[in-house]
């Protein structure tokens, strides 16, 4: 894939003077505010969807989104990505093979997706509920390694440490811990950015697992399973539809992963337990 970054001037956060009150005491100080910017994904000249996102790692975001939404089949099919800063947002102009573009135009998606959007732009039930192939691989993860990743993820969340307003998706490998993290105001965006990075880097997606600082919605399970990752752990709860999809695709789904506790909802065989965990 050829890429070109043109005049990208949007910051991921800004500083603002705020009035802070705590325990009846007043303090006027500088605070850090997370930015969310309209990001338009344009395929072969045709606008497809506008997402509100943190303006970082947008090439990875475009690749991850294109793969997990079934627009292209592999990273080689994203032929080029050009990112343009506009006065009211960012355009990501993408080139994909004609056969994939034809399939995209047949979908007829809408153009607006909110920050926390799940089924953003889907215009039919068939588009919304896509069934990934069953996940494979023999990943095993100890309870201690899972809990360690949950504890460690906070120190990797640099933007959230400043702003307290963004989600994170982390890639962890047994025996190595958290290796990569991506942050975004939208949880789906953070996961797409992470997946885009992993695909560009040629990582073995069966060798590790994803930890997200959000709930495990249907789309989070769908995107994870779509690329063959076999375990998704979330800080918060899953939805019923997410559990059903995880069960059907063979994905291990974990929720309420906090400190030394968690709940396994599907396919518990990938977790090993010692010392009472």
C-alpha cells in the first residue's frame, strides 16, 4: 500500500482553562481535553462513511475498518491511502480494487457514524449482522497473564492519562504482555486502529489476544473474530448478541476484567487457572 500524509494539522487533544471544584475548594487550572474530529473515508472517489475519531493513526484506522467491515479481504487490497486535512475535518482517500469497489457501492451505506457508533451506516439487516468464519488457533492464556494485562493497560494509555476521555484496545501475547496499544474516543475506532497496525506489521493474529477498555458489544466481537483473533477481554460487560456471536464463532469472550477478577462467557478452554484464580 502506498500512503501519503498531506497537511495533517489536527491535534489529538487541546488545553483549556477550567474551574475545578473538589470538597468545596475551588481551583482554576489548565486541563487537557480530548479531540474528536469528523473523518471521512472515501473509496475510489466515493464518500462512504464519516466517523468521529481521534485524529491519530488514521492510516491504520482506514485499513482496520476496511478489513473488519468486509470492504476488502486483505491489507494488500488497500492500494493507497491519502490523508487530507480540511477546515472542518479530515478526508482519507482510499484506493481499492475495482471488484471490491463495486461490492461497496452495492451496499449503499449511509454517511454518518457517531463516536460510539456500532452499526454505523448499515442500511440492511444483512449488512449489520455479518457472520465471521470460525476462529482457529491453539492460544492458551493463564489467568495471571490476563490479570497482569488488565493491570498494565493503564500505564500504556498516554492520551487517556491526560484527558480521561478515550478508549484503548491493546494487543497482548502470552509470555510477553502488552505489546501495542491504540487509543480513540470511539471504542470501535480504537479496535480498528489496532487491527490495522497488526495487519500492516504482519503479526500472527492467532498468537495473542485483545484487551479493550470498554464494553464488549456485538461489533467488537465481530471485528475481533473477523480477522481470526480468538480471545477478546473487556473491562466492562458484553451484550447478549455479542455472547451469542462469540459462542458461534469459537471466540473466547471475557468481560468485567478488572484487577484479579473476570467473567468468562464463552469457550473457557483457552484460560488456565492456578492459585485459585
